[in-house]
C-alpha cells in the first residue's frame, strides 16, 4: 500500500537525530507512518563524539537511541518532530 500523508516527495527531506538529545523513548517509531525509525544501542565509537551532557544522558538511558535506516522514504510529514519529547529530531534537506 502506497501511503502519502507527507508534505514533500519522498527523500527530499530526511530526519536528523541529535545524538546528544535522543533518549530512545520510541515516540518517533510509534508515530511514523513510513517506518523510518528503529531503536537500538548507540555504538561505542559514536559515543566518543557526544558532549558531556550527551554522554551522561546516554548512560542514564542505556545508550538506547532512535535510528532512521529508511530515511530515503521520508515524506516530511513532521509527526516524528512533534512527537519527540526531547526535541531531538529535525527534518533536513537530503544531500
């Protein structure tokens, strides 16, 4: 089934997740009609670039974070942006 509820053609904008803010609560996973998001553990090599606050937040939440492996299918509906309690998701123009 081809669902179109977004504001842009697929792939024009993609979700960007701020690793210093994400707590892996999963609201983005629940609201995305295009299954852009998954939850998983932030890899140790990715943790090194976090700010001190990001590292503390990551440790407190077991390094659980949201990932967008299917970002090319995003239609920029913005549900993920609205649902994220940490304001960790923005939509950015695809490169």
